[in-house]
């Protein structure tokens, strides 16, 4: 390699080139030096370009805000997962509880959490619309603090069940307010990714408490679980309210400032001005129309159709048997250990399940903006149905004393958990938040949350009777049919909501109706 100094000392005859020698020397020097200096410069610029890309449009700020909003959901996941590693400790005669906790108490702890949301969902939705998303989120964290404090105070059965009742209030807050918050702070290009953080945070909470329960003491886990909502309450005081709610309250200056921070721009930005004006126009339209009510949802055909879609996709998600798979995971691992060398302790089994859940949630966050909502939901519901069917077939065939390899149910279980977390669980929340305007969003989310809570309560209480009545194989086969019906319904009726406004989505729903009418008219004409 020649150096620049060597090129200067060389004598080049440029008389016949039509150029002066001094002009060509820098060109030659640049050409020679470029391979040596450009690659390091490009590598040095990569972090800068990456940071510029995530800061463009405020994506970094929106993701940070979304993480703060979903911390209560993470803690609720820790609350639900806490029971798995701690049940053997609570039932140990030498454990921290004053008396061993019975199976009946453990059963009520698992189910009673979903009982208050059946009735409180509407209350939480009304609070979110009246007092704001921020204050309701803070109340959710306060409920979690009270829940953990009761358990720290006493481990008697009454205290454990009471703490779970209080946790039910936090459950309502998480499942009603968090999807609304995420929808109203997100730009269109990251709306799905931020919405999927809801289930990701919950599954991360499961995994954190599984690992902590395996490597830490009972008291240490308790204090960590309590510290999370306490710290969140103080940190979240500095977070902004959603611009949509601020505009609704007539606080246009605060809405502009919140939107400027979320978009990482100045309050004088022209694009920001257009966004605020759009919110103001939507609010004026909302004020000029009738007050949002269930009557207005039923009377407007497009809104009622969107309501039916939201209820159906959420019911399909909640009744797909995912809870049963999680409850029966230990038995599946035990059955598999008889034919393959898979010896895992109960805690290690739950950690494996939690890791698969978290991996699926991460995949959902990464691909939901590329695949779209509809086809991600359809494909993951179909994959969940296949895995449920495989589990049912395996248990049915082995019950007839026919040998099948033990890795089959483990593989089917892992596919079910992964597919459910990668789309079947998070996508319905994203679709529901995108199907409705501000006026109806809180009402519908509250109703759907109450229906889901009722479904979860019934599933956890009816699991054992259903298992004894039908057998585990028919239970799995029944749930697989639910998944397949959900797949067909998604393909036929659920619209794609990615990068579309409410008006565009409702126009699609109306066009589908008109198209069906045209088909029916054509059939009648052909008959004539």
C-alpha cells in the first residue's frame, strides 16, 4: 500500500492529460486512502444512524412510555405466576405459613382473581374516561401494592384469598386501561408493536417470578414483587397523560406538549400542529354527536359489527384452552420423562414454559407490524388448534395402551404456548383497541374485559369437573375445535386494521356487507 507521502515524491508526467499536476494529486491521494479510512468511519456511524432511526418520529420515547405503562401488567404477571413456585412452600408444614395451605384455598386463590373484574370492568372503564388513563394506571399500581402488602402482613388463608380479591381490581385496571393507553400514545407505524407489549410484559412477569422463586428465598421474592408497583407509582407521576384524553378535557396546550414529547419534536412543528388539529376535529365531532352509549353502539350498524368482532376474537382467545395447557404442563413433562431422559423439577418446568411464552411475545412484537393483525391472528390460532389436537390425540391413543414417543406431547405443548403468545393472545387486544373511536373504546374494552374475566373464572373452577367428566383427551380436542372455529371466523370476518383509521375500517366493514347483499341479489336474479 502506498502512502500519501510517497505519492507526493513521485514525478508524474501530466502534460498530455490536459490537467495540472496539483489537481490530480489530491484525487490520487483520496483514492489510495479511501479503503483505509472509510470502513472505520462507517462502523463508527452505525450506532449514530441506529439511534437516529429510533429517535425519528419519537419511536424511542413511545417505547419508553409503553414500557412504563405496562409495568403494572408485568407485576400482575408476577402475581399470577407467584402461586406456581410458592404453592409447595405454602403447603409445607415447616414453611412460612402459620398452617399448611389446603388445596381448596389454592384453588380459590387461582380463580377468585378473575371474579372482581366481572363487575369492576365497567367501573374502571368509566374512571379511565372521567379521570384519565394516567390516574387510573396509578390506581392499578396502588391496588397491586395493597395486594402484596396483605400477603406480607399475613399468610393465613383469609389473607391470601383477600389479597387475590384486591388483585382482581388490578386485573381490571391492567386489562382495561393499558390497551387504551398504548393505543393513544402510539404512532400508526408502531401501534401494533406497542400494543403487543401488553402480553409480552405479562409473560415477562411470569418468567421473572418463576426464576426468582427457584433461586431466591420466599421473603426475598415477596419484597421484590412488592417493590415493583411501589417504584412504578413514584416514577409514573412524571409520565404524561394521553394527548387524546387531554384534548377531550380541553387542555390543548398540555396535549400539544405531550404529543411533542411522544413524537420527539418541538411544539411548533407543522406536522404536530396537524395532528393536534385532527384530534380537535375528532373531539368536536364527538361533542356534536349523541353521547356514547350502548344504544349508540347497537344502532350504528358498522359500530355494532365491530363490537361483535371484538367480542368474538376475545372470546376465542380466552376459551382456546391455553390455561388448561399451562395447568397440565407438569403432567405432560412427567409423562414425557417416562420415555425420554427429560428430568426437570417442577420449578424448572415452569421456567421452560415461561421462557417459551416470553419468546413468543417477543416474536409477536417484532412481526406484528410486518404481517398485519388479521393473518398473524389466523395463523397462530390455527397453530394453537393443531397443537391442541395433537395433545388430545396423544393422550387418547396412549390411554389405549399404545406406545407413542414422549417427546410428542412436549413438542405440541411448546408449539401451543409459543403460537398463543406470538399472536393468539396479544393480537385481539390490538384489534379491539383499533376497532373503536375514543367515545366507544373505553366502554367496549370494559365489557370485553368483564367477559374475559368471567370466562377465566369459569375455566379455572370447572377445570377439574370437566377433566373427570370427559377425560383430558376430549378436553384438548374440544379446545382445538374452538381454535379452528376462531381461525375460520378471523379469515372470513375480521378486517385488517394495520395502518388504517376508524373510518377506513368501518368503510371496509360496510363494503363487506354491501358485497354480500350484491351476491344475494345476484342469486335471487339467477333463480328468477
